[in-house]
C-alpha cells in the first residue's frame, strides 16, 4: 500500500519536501491508516507531521475516540491537537443542511483554522477509493452535472487525500498486518444516513449486475476530472468519423468492449478509458495478455452473506451452530471464526499464492494444487480466492479448504464458506 500512496502523492503533487502536514485522524480505519502510512513515509518525503482530532459533540464515545488518537500520536512521537466544533450551530447557519454535511463543513473549517494557526502547509484527510465510488453514486442518485461526477478531488486548497487511490480492503489488510488499533463509527452502518444505505444496500445490489461497479464509478470520476470525453479521445487517435462515433458510443455505454479499425489496430474501451494496440498483439502473447488483464477488485467479507464474483458465481459465508454439519463438499467447508483474521477478503489469484490444504503437511502453490485437482487452465484465474485479513489463503473452489482456521473441539463460532457456481463448464 505504501507504494500506491507514494504514486498518488507524486501523480497529483499532494505533498512536497519540507512541508508541515496536519493529519486529521478520527480514530476510524481510514484515518488511522493515513496517519501510520505518512509516519512511515515521513523521512522519504521530508515531511513534518502533527496530528489533529475533531470532536463533533454528537456521540458519547467521541471522547474515547479522541483519546485513542492522542495515544497513537504520543506513541509515534507527534504533536497532537484536539478541536471541538458545534454542529448544531452549523446546521442553523446552513438551513436545510443534513447532519453529516454540517459536521463535514464544521470539521473542515476547524482544520483549516488550525493549519493557519500552526503554520501548516497541508491538511491530510483519510478519504479512500471506496469513498470515491460512493460519492459519485450518491451524486448520480441525487442529480448532478459533469462537474459533480468528478467526485472527491485529490487536492483542494490546503486539503489533500493521499489514500484516494487505495481501497478499503487494502487499508484493512495494512492495519491488520501492523496491529494498528481503530474504532468504527456506528453512523457508517446506520441506515438513516444516505451514505450508509449506498454502502450496504445499493452498491452490493449493483455489484450483482457488475462486480466491478466501484471501479467503474471511480473511472467515471477520473474521466470527469480530467475532461476526458470519449469523442475527444477518439479524434486524437486519427480514427474515421464512423469509428470515432462507435468508440464514443461504447465508452458512454460503460463496461468493456473492443472494435477493429483501419491500420490493423484494435481499440479497447474499458469503463470510459480508451486504449489502442496492434490487431493480433493480444493473440501473439495470449498468456501475457491474460496476466495483464484487469482483475476484479478485492471484496471485503466482513459478515455472513452472499458476495458475487465476476461471472463465475458467488461466495456464500454462513454462520453455523457449533455442532458440525454432516454435509461435506470440495466447494463448501467450515472454519473456526475466532481462529482466522477478519475481515475476510475475496480476490483474484496472484502469482506465488500458496495454501496448506486441510490435512496436508505443508504449503503448496495454488497453481500446483489446481493442476492436481484437474481444474482447466482457462478457469484458474476466474475462480475467487478467499483469504483472511492477513492474506492467508483459506478457500478456493474445487480445492480442499486450508488447514488454517480448522475447527477444533473448543470452537465456539463456526462459519461455512461455499461457492455458488455460475460456470456450466466447471465441474466440482
């Protein structure tokens, strides 16, 4: 994740050597990850850091969260400031503003004032890639123009967002691996708030139609920010008027498609992004093309439920009674919920992935296990891999489950993971 954040900082010129940066930290996973990432990178980037926490006065737990942030700042040897804001007064000032909008505006104003008082050059905020997708969808639902589709900017005035290109799943893995504590804001799951409904209801429903919907929304935001309309892109590629119109239509439709054009070229359109390559190039190096092809973004599994995976099917996670189920299958098995690191993550297979099958003596490469299980080569990259938060492979359809998390006589909570197959050519 550090390399991704460095790339974002460089690409968008967010921070410069010698700058003083206030890191706004709420105690939640995103801002706690931001604090520790910038602390790890401070020497390389030449930054002077300090920490600020804002108490909105809305919840009884706010004081405990501010204390957690204070303790982390002290542990890292960084100056700390606590700021209080009056959200009720902000709502009176902005008639009709929602509670969350008023809290955001009051928070940003207070952080901006703190930066001026402390002589800070930047204030770093913890928005991440999933926030971007949710923001774009929120604006589409409420009604917006092209400017609104641009979503959350990487930089505006004194505020910068170094995590805006990393996902929630990446952040949770980072926190887990470094044993960084954090708290969850209960409002993030409160259906009274539109953001919570979008995150927990609307986006999962849309993902059943397109498992990469979050990626598509982020690509839409990037295109809107960069002013990259498909017709303009098509014109710069020296395409005929007819071909340019076809490319523009494909880009506006969304998803992924390709057409052959004059000059032995192929134009590929993926979520509004346009790429040209020599026709046949992808066939000449089919194996490399498969390796480089975009894979579905990792999906966080933080509770029982059904999680769609591309066109291959879906992973189902169910909580069971302690008594072991009698039904066994290579596509379904059970784990001790307290012996695996949560949240689980569903992702694509990666080079070098290894797993210790249940009952086996040691770890083996997934590629070798798939060969032994006679899983057809075209299907191997299409199947989901379920891992723990610390990236231990637990479950792959068609293989024995992992030794990790194996239930024992003392197991108190048991979960079953199963694969609902949508690929008629795949035989379990």
